C-alpha cells in the first residue's frame, strides 16, 4: 500500500481524490497548506505527492522548488486550474514528474500515479488485469479478447478499467461518471450508457451486464 500525500486546499477536490485513492488500495493523506506539504514530503513516510499550485500560504511552485533544493526525489504530480503552456513548462522544469489541469478524470490521475510509483515494473506486477479471456494491459493501454488485440480510446479504457478493478460489483452511473469523467460530472448525462455500448461493440455484447435500476457490472466469464 502506497502513501499518497495530497496537498489541496479545496475540500471537495481533496475528498474526491482521497476517496478514489482509498478505493484503489492506497493510503491518502490530505493537507491544505504548502508548509504541511513540505514537512510531510520530507518525512520519508509518503511515496508520492499530488500538489496543487494554488495553496494559501505558499504556492506549489515554491513547495516544489524547496523540495528539490532539499534533494528530495519524491515523485510529484502537479494538479492545478492553471493550464497555460508557460505554467506547464515551469512546473516540469521546476522538478515535477507530471502535470494535470483541472477539471480532471480520476482514472487518468490514478494511472499517472501508478506510472510514477512503478519505477522498473517486474513481470507479474499487476500491470495486466485479467477477467476470463479478457485482459487490460495498463502499460500499453490496450485490451485483448483472447488473442485479438483491441484498441480503445482513452475514455473507453478508463471505463473498462473501472469494471475490471471491481469484478462482480454493480457500479452505478454516478460512480462511473465520478471515476471516469471527473468530480465536476453532470449527473443527468447519458454518457455512461453511450460508452458502455462502445465497449460492448468492441469487446463483446455480453461483457458488461445491465442491472436494472442500479447500473452495470462486469459479467462472469
């Protein structure tokens, strides 16, 4: 279990990330200031930092600069509402390992976190999710049905991963919207139904079951 430090002063976003990380088997730790982020990051007790730039006492750029000056090699993923090329370049050149702009999809953030935690992934490290003759390769972001490789769009893959990580569990449309489309999803959208149809067309009509009045689940194989 990896300890993920979340430096985010907007409570709704911090809670959203922490809840998703907990469900994915990680141990989230939330702080709301740059000073707390810096202190915890240097404690040696965390494995990765998700760092918001707009912290109230000192911005994320300052926290990042101080960490690198202290020779910390802790992986840092910047998460921010600033999406300009200038800010992106400044963050990466300042020592960040990755950069995500808000709004974001949790599954994409989770994939980036896993990538940064996986330095040299050995075989059998959990990078392939299998369910019967269906496989998802988290490194190549491709699906396989038996010996047939299937190309999925980024969002199709994120939706498939949500099902593969919860085999047999009924996932509501609201849960899937939150995990795949992000914290600012429209609860009245039918986008989940549309993408489930896409997956059925590509992977097989019986791959995902509809549970009336509840949502969808990955069918037994």
